């Protein structure tokens, strides 16, 4: 029983049996100090309002990410208090059951830096007013977990994929390796010629083994859970605007567990500073 429940029992016994507090506590084996205690806890009104506002803006964020965001916004409450208020407000995220398939994982060697290896894939969804399908071409940097771009359209052939990569080549540069599945866009002659001309190696996973492309599969799962399943897209322009807003939020405002709670953009900046920090060498006389 909780302390509040014990106080309630003592109050009930006193009211029904007409006995004093001392005797009721002795019969129930409850210390009088617990009954007489008055909480001096700060009110949770402001913290609860902040949590509810963040949970409304990010409905698929759990308590750890909401607590991370509150601390970034200047709140100094510890995690236990935040979690207590979080549960009391009924903000717990409902877990979605996923079908578990027994597979043998084939880990890829980790990349050594940013823009060393990318992963790319497609995600499909439909418009709410017409039911017409559209696709989203997604990209992820396997080292920083950044998403450089998401292209959305009804049709995304290999030429459109190449156009996105050429645009990123100007603003960001190209990786040495891109991990892809065996889709027709990635196995096309145009894609093969582009990769050969730019010195990019296309690393194809085994057919039917999406676990070998875990980085982009993880990102697509987050995109599906936190964006596509949360919005009702009326037009293609609406889908492009909403998905692009999610991409920016994912890079700049969403903490990543594999990056020690940092956002992909923060992690990329930290790694760039680490690699560009000059080192001092001691010269022997």
C-alpha cells in the first residue's frame, strides 16, 4: 500500500469506529508520523503543462526524450519527478505490436566518419482525399544518423534518385559507399553509370534481407511511426511540407539513443570539431 492509501485507511477507521487517531494507528500497525505528514512538494502544474505541450507536438516521444527536451529548455527537475508527472498525466505512449521474424543479423563494419557510407530506400503512403499512392525516397548517413534529404512524389524512377544525389553532391559531397536493396531503381543502368562516373560503390544487400540495411530501415520505421501514421495528407504538397518538417526536426531536435542523447546535427558538429582540432607533437631535441 502507498502512504496515501494508508492515510485513507486510518481516516476511514476513525470515521466508522469512532476511535482516536492514536488507537487507529496502533490497531492498523501504521506509524502516526506517516498519517500526520503533510507534503511540501512543489506544485506540478507548470511541469505538467510543459509535458502535455511537448507530448502534443511529439505524440510518439516517450518520457526519456521528453525529459531530454525539457532539460534543453531550461527545466532542472530530475528524471524521477518528470516520469511521475508524465505517468500521472496519462501521457504514456501506446506500444504498437510488431511482427517478430527470426533472422540472422549480418552486422556491417561501422563507418569511420561522416559521408563515408550512406543508406537509401523508399517508403510508401497514400493521400487521404484521393487514396492515390505516393513514395518517399529516404537517405541516411550511417555515421552521423543524419537524413540529408527526402524526396516525395507519385513516381520516383532512377533519374529522380540521381537528381537528388547530384544535388547533395554540390551541398554536402558524396560518400564512398551507398547501401541499397535490390529495387529496380537501384539496379538500373542509369544508376550504375552514375555510380561508376562518381566513384561511388553501390553495396547491395541480399534479396529479402532488409536487416542488412538496418540504418535506413530504422529511420523508415521512425518516419512511419512519428510522421506518416500521425498525419492525414490531403495533397502531395501537404505531404512534402510535413515530411520535410519532420526531416529537419529529426536532424536538429530529436535525440538519438545511439548518439548518447545528442541530435544527429549536434553529433556531426562534435565529430567535425574532434577531427579538426589541431594536435601538438613533441619534438625530441
